[in-house]
C-alpha cells in the first residue's frame, strides 16, 4: 500500500482536493494507493465525496474518539452513496487513531498484564 499526501495548499478546497486525489490515484495505476489527509479536524464532507468517487483515503492524526467516529461515518456514507449509484462499494480506507495520548489517559485503568514495562 502506497500513500500520497494531499496538497496542504488545497486543504480548504474540497472539490479541488478530491479532483487532485482522483488524478493521482488513476496515474498511480497500482492496486491500493491511498491519498493521505492529515487536516484537523478531519473534513468529513471531503471524505464522503472522495469515497463516493472511489478515492482510497488514509486519514491520519486522529486524536479523539469523535474524530475517528466522524471519519468512520463519512466512509460509510460515501460507500452507501456508491451502492445507491450502482457503483462497486470496494474502496479502501485507513483511519489512524493516535494512541500515544490514550495510553496515558487509560493506563491506570488497564489490567496489570496489559501494562507496558
């Protein structure tokens, strides 16, 4: 799996970002390239539209449960739109939740056998 970052200059322009990601995806001519998006908060509308258009997305820098659930919801809505349009629902996606912040938050609540030495 290859990941190509999206252009940060296009961060606030959903349509142009998706057009660029789709162009890169098609040019890659590989089975599973991903367009990386690390904008915070994650732009759900862009992800819904990107998945609908068939762009595999790698969403990084998710720091909260709410961000992760929002991106998961955006993915599902994009795939549902593909199904409704008669398109293949198989579009890859990766959502990376940062656990380094979570381990401190829950460390004292984990069983001892799960503790990091």
